[in-house]
């Protein structure tokens, strides 16, 4: 690290010397320095790039200046000037006599239309949208605060072209996946960089907790999900490398720029804003549970009696038993026969109504020289899973002051304190997942008998359940086997801006992001899948810190009297990260219900890691404009990364963009064309790797029996790693028609990512499993279309429409020499019986192939593609694995309508996707267990036909069934011996293919078809085209007339009723197709694993101002 410090110190010192000597130059000017602001007379908002010309006594121009992004000016007024003319596009000119006092506020009155749009771009610069050579979309505060999402990322769903957001349903802390213009990395998370007020924060998973047997994940949420939406002023989405190159390696997948509210543009004085909302949630979609056949197998009611815990329990939990027609049978918890009836709401009734309450108060102050905004938010949420919750306290402070005419100091901070007493397990894990249990709960089971989950007389020692081999009592799980956490996070920065002259400015920013987190995992005694059912306890302590020190110099030459203007910025940044984790695990408890590491039955298992990373950078930006119509921009950045070898740790990446406002350039005044712009951009971005990947390391094992163990890692590190490279070409146009009533924005892009850092598999004889190398190229090519307009604009009524469309084509162009496929996730469902489903990259195919076995199929002729059967069962082809397609969609879309009538507004939004595939483990297992009808799976159809059925048993007066001499139950002759005929062919007597006509028991067929018995390695049977559409949001708002609000002593009052995720339209059976899995700390699309149901939300919001 010392080499970094030696390199970086002279850069900082040199920039510091420039700042320190600059005032000498400034005071030598033969002019008067005056500062102030140009604002909109109605809104008091600063006006970007307002032009100020100095005029002499004859009205001749003596030069001029333009305002900055906030409307502030710093003028060197010539002594011969007698008057100023202030002008801006969309405003009437203002003439001001000289001299004027320092700090003067100049107000411009608006014309009917204002064409220019203000957009926040890289490094926080605000620009006219027409001057930007790449695609940027801005979302206003109302668009995401109205969504009432706990996870901020979900609020962006369907609102931005090319931005694909997949929200999980893993409980109250559920993560979300966001990608921009496809995925470009085989090993990274492919998520964009989030930048909050100039501070980069990573939106990756906050080190998800793994289930005790590694087959499920406890989702503690994304890092960016905790940002208070009521603090946000706007979000700018910078798409692709051209937009985000100045942010370095982490921005290769785009940037989400979040700008929070300040008091800078507020009205003078003090104001208070208060918002409260209440939302209720219910399950959006339940499986199509079947209520015809109950627990058992092959038509028999399989049960056992006389256990040490209670009378009768299920031999196993499948629903292939007798018809639930009221016949008398032995059931769980009974000592004799009772009516065998369906329990249609046994799973539905387990879920509760979720409730979320949020209260936010904000205090704002502004006196034109100083301002601040302070807010506090409290969130309380109860999930649909019983005994799951989330609380969050968020405090923010954002302020600034103008020390003098040259110096401005500002800063902001956010402190978030939150946690949960229980985060539900997501996925297939018998030790703690309630979703696992639903797979094996018979349809006749009355769940109310499980609510008292301890066996009488053995409280704290033995749970009660309907069966004792595979599943845990769901009420036992949610109340005793909890996953809790506490998180404290601080995000903040301090910024100093110094106007060296009216044209040369310096900015220094110091920022930090610190996260401390504690987690506790409790497994009570008698939990199945723990050490001898003796329970367990685990504690995790996580720490993360990132600091950034940045200095920036900007020289701006903006004179409205000249055709050519330019702005040049140079800067340097030092980023440092530290992360650590300590884990202690007690496998087995001595004293029941005492969850303490010291209460371990055996040796305590301890693991920890610590890593550090540093990137030091210099960067530059140059922008040249001609007649305020043609704009040429150059950026360059060079990073030095501590994670790469000394000889390869430096990487340089440039970008260039060009845009032309054709209507301004050629003075087009056609009544039908309001604005026309074309743009082009090219960029390169480098990428580093994780710490310690350039030299071999040791893995430290647990201390067991007093012995310390250290083994060499199975991954062979590479001291010659090179940076990853991403290049991007982008073309686009922005057209506006009919006095800006209609806008069409179109973009085409081509992104290539090369020198991927991947794990190349090695022969076991080498002593390693894999080696880190640079190899592979991924291509993403696509188009984005944004259409917005106002079809109706009347005095009391308007109708606004927005629609977006994006199509991205992904291709794995190459991998390492001689390698045609690469395992991204080698085993999607570890430790659950399925060892052969994987996510792969295959050369020539879209990234993300769903891989597994398929059945033998006819290769040609009239039966081509049909499944081959033998003895009525499908024949599995185990000679090769096949791809069931990619999870990448063909295209995504979103469209919204806003209707305004007097003081009412109604917003309706739909979004969705077409194409791509998803594999549903829930579907495969629920059908295999006979729990659902399967009517919505058109390929196989209902599983309520062809079942084995037996006559009812005749119980004696003691409630015992008839038995033979050996004590075995005497079952009658089958009423139906099973006649399910699978679709496909069989081999005829002459070796030809003929339609299959052999019937078998339904259970035998579907378990083979969906799961290959219990191998669960068939990929094709439960893979579906992932096409869907959602009614994502509806919002009805009423704004109290200002006169009424003022009579109440308030500035405004707004009341909104909102609905979220209201309707789902899809052919994917059983699940919400937005579901994903989490494996090895990575969000994996295309695979679903017994996920918690997603929710439909309704709520009411009231906000008012004082």
C-alpha cells in the first residue's frame, strides 16, 4: 500500500498548492466580484445556465457569464458596465441597473413553455439534457415515495427503459436485483453503483446468512434498501459505461444517482413537512391446492400410532391417500377414526395480514446564505409470516452555508438504526424453512392442532408435529427458530467549495460509509436436521467501512456572446474499504432454550475473515459547446487497484460523447417539431477483482479437540491477473413534438466485456479445484424506447402517458481456450437431493443457461420432440445435460397513465416482461407430493385423475382397522388401480414409435416426470416461459385546496390511497415469476426454490406542511 501513498501524495499536494495560491490571482482582476442567484419568480428555484451580459451606456455588450446548476452566479463586472441583461430559455429577459449589492437575488418570470430539462450526471454536475451524449433518465420524488416500498429499489420497477428490477418475496427484509442493459460479468453481481450525494455505496447483498445445511438463504436485504425515500429529491439513472465512466470500476454496470433534499431551494424561513402512511399486505398468489385426496400413498391412509409423543401421526406427508369424502380414518392427534375431510385453508390460514406503518417529519430552514434540512423517519412492519418484523429509525441532516463570496461549506449525514427479531428462512431447508414444510403437509391436516407446538409435559424439549422424519412444526419454527439482526449504518460527507475566480472553482469532499451488524440464529432443541436434534446457536458480527477523499478543480468559460464555450475539470480520488466478519457456532445446546455460545454441547466452531481494498484514481472531464447546440465531451480516468498485481494494477479508460440539438443548430421553428437531438457516445471501463486473488492463501479450520487446522485453498490464485475491460458504443435521439406534448427517446447500444476474471476448473491431480484466469467475452446489444405525452391538456383536466420498452440480446462470445461452458453456479440446490441443476455460460448462447437432464425424445418424424416412455414412465436421458433456455427476457416494458382533474390525480402503472425461462422447484415438489391440482400446467395437466383408490376401511368399536395374523392392515381391492397415461410415445412391437397408452399410478408418473424420483435433476419439466404482466401500482391523491389548508393553519394537505402489486397475469404455475434464488452471496435469476409468497399491498398516506 505504500506505493499508492507515494503516488497519490504529490497529486493532492499539487492541487492544494493551486488552491492556496489562486486567491492572489483572483484579487488582481480589474473588476468587481459580485455573487448572487438567478431564480424562478414563482417557484424560487435556481435557474440553470441563465445568461448574464454586461452592457455599457450605449447598450453594447462587454461580455458575460452564465449561472451554475443551482442558478448561482459569481461575476467579475467591468467598471465600465452600467447595466446587466439576464436571460434564460423559457423566461422573459430582465434588465438590471448597476451597481448591485452582493447577494442580490434576480427573479425571472416564466414564459409559457420551458424546453430545457435539468439532469444530474456524473460527479453531481447538473446539465441540460440536450447537452448530454448518452442516455440518462430522471425520476422525481413522487414517483418512488408513492410506491411505499420497504426496499427503495423496488420503487423503480417499470419506470425506466432498460432497467430490470426483480424483487424477491423473502420476507420483510427481502432483497431486490437490479440490472441495467443486461449482465456483463460471469462472477460479479452485475448491479449498478449507487451514489448518494456523491458518496458511492454498493447495493450488493449485505453478506446473506446461509441456512444451517447450506441449502437455503436468510435474506437480510440490499445495502441501498435502507435509504429513506422521503429524503430523496430525485434519482438519475446513468446507463452504461459512457454515462458512468468517471466513477471507475464499480460503475461498469451503470450508476443510480440519488440526490437528497436540502433547504437550498426552499422558501425563506422555516417549514415543517409531515408524512404518515399505513399499508396492509396479503398473499398475492397461493398455489392451486387440491382438496380431493388427503394424506397417504397409493390410496391408503398411511399412519403410525403409539409413539412416545402422541397417538397418531403421518408415516409421510404426501397427499396421495384416500379421497377426502368424510370416510372415517385415523388422523394426526387422534386416538381413533374421525371424518376424513379437506382443510382448504390450512396453509392460507397460516399467513397473517402484514402491516407497515411509516412516519416521517422534516424541518427545513433557508435564509439564502445558510440552509439545512433535518428529518426523522420511523418504520414498523409486521410480515405475512407470523412473528416476523422489521423496525427502522432513520435520521438525516443536510445543510450548507456560504462563508463569504468565495467559500461554501456543505455536508449531509444519514444514521440508520434498525433490525428484526425474526427474518424468515427462504428456500428448501428442513431446519428452519416453513416453505419446506408446505411441501409435505397433507391436505387433510388441520394446522390449528399445531399451534400448541410443544408436546404436553415436554415443553422446551420436544416439538409436536404431524410427522417426525422430515418436517418441523411451522409454529415451532417461527416462534423458536428465529433469525434476528441489529444494524447501525452511518453515511455522510463534508464538502468545501471555493470560487478561486468567477471561472475557476475547487471542490474538496470527504465521505464515509460505516456499517455495523450483529446477527443471531437460534435452533431450538428437537429441531430436525440439527446435531442429534439438540438445536444450535450462531452469532455473526459484521463490519464494513468505505471512505472516499476527493478533490476537483473546474474551469468554466461560458460567455453567451461567443460561439464556443468550454468547461474542464480535473480531480483525484482515494477510496479505501475495510470489511470483516466473525462467526461463532454452537452445534448442540446443553441447556434447552439458552441461546449462548458458551452453552455449546461440543467444541465451538469459529471462523473469521478480514479484507482491505484501496483504489486511487485521477480523472478529467472536458466539455466544449458550439452555439449552445453542439456539445462534445471527453472523460478520462486512471485507477490503481490494490487487488491487482503490481505490474497490472493500473488501468486507463476514456470516453467521448457528441450531441447536437438540431432544432437549435438549424433554427428549426416547425409548428409540429419542438425539439430534435441526436447523440453518440463511446466509452471504456476497467474492472478489478476481490482482495487476495493474486496470491495463494490458507483456509483456517475450526479448533476441534484442541487442534488448530490450516489448509491451502483449493483455488489457485493468479499473480498475473489483468483488469476486466468493458467497452460501449451508444447512439440515440430525443424528439419532441406539438409544443412538447409528445416525446420520443430512442437508444441503441453495444457493450462488450472482455478479460473476465473466472475460475478455470483444474484436474484433481493438480491439488486444486480451479485457477483464477482472465478469459471470456460477453456481448450485450439492445435498444431502448421511451415515449411520453399529454394527449389531453385542459384547464381542469389532463391525461399524461409514459411508456418504455427495452430489448437486450446477450451472448457469451468466448470463454477460455478449449472451454465451451462455464459453471456460474455449479449446484443450485445443495443438500436437498438435487445435485445436477446448474446455471452456466455457454459459448454462442445468451448468458445464464438453465442446465439439467431431460427425457429421451424422438429426434425426427411426426412425433419429433415427444417424450419416449417405457412401461408407462418417461425415460430419462442421463448421457448429457441440456439447456432449458436462459432467464434473460426477450424484452421488458412499462406504461403508466396519470389523470388529473381539479384537485384529484390518479396514477396507474403496468409493467412486465416477455420471454426468458424460470425453473420452479416449488412446482416440481408440490406436484410430486400430490398437494396441488396442477391444472395450470398445460403440459401435464391435472393430477387428480388416474389415482389409486381403495375402499374405506371398517374400524371396530375400539377404532382399530382390520388386520391379518401378522398385524398388517387388510386393504380392500382397488376401486381404481391407477391409469394415468403420460403424453408422448412408446416403442411399438416393430421398434417404431406409437402413442403411449400405458397407464400407471399418478404418483409414480409425476414423481418421475418432475423429479426423477428423489434425484431431482430434471430441468425441463418444471421450466416455464417467464412471461408476465403486473398491475404494479395505483394511486389516487386528493390535494386539499390551498385556501382550506391555510384556514387550518397548514400550507398544504394531501391524502393518497395506494395499491401495489395488485394483479398478476402469467402462465407460470404456482409461483410469482419474479422470484429468484440466492447462492453463495449472489442473486441468481431463473431458479426459484420454495420462496415465500409475494404480497399485494393497500395503503393510505397523509402528508401536510406547516
